[in-house]
């Protein structure tokens, strides 16, 4: 296992946990879905650049999409 993938996976999973807790408490679907996606997607991505790019996009979605 690559240390870089482990580190970025941990960072994005932690952010995803925060988004999912916030989305559940506020009953907001976008942060909740993005939070769950941030926690799950590092298991399926094996390239560091792709991991960071997908993580940044998923982290930015709740900021730009307000439903």
C-alpha cells in the first residue's frame, strides 16, 4: 500500500465524516451524499492524482450546490 494513497484517503474520509454528520443533522441531502461518497471512494481509486482530484471535486460540490 502506498503511503500517499493512505494519507489522502484518510484526509478525504475525515472530511466526508464531517460532511455526513453535518448533512444528517441539518437534513441536507447534498452534504450527506458527498460525505458518504468521500468516505467510500478512496477504496476504489488506486492513483494518487485521481484520488486528489476526485476528492477536491467532491469536497467543493456542497459549497456550490445549495438545495
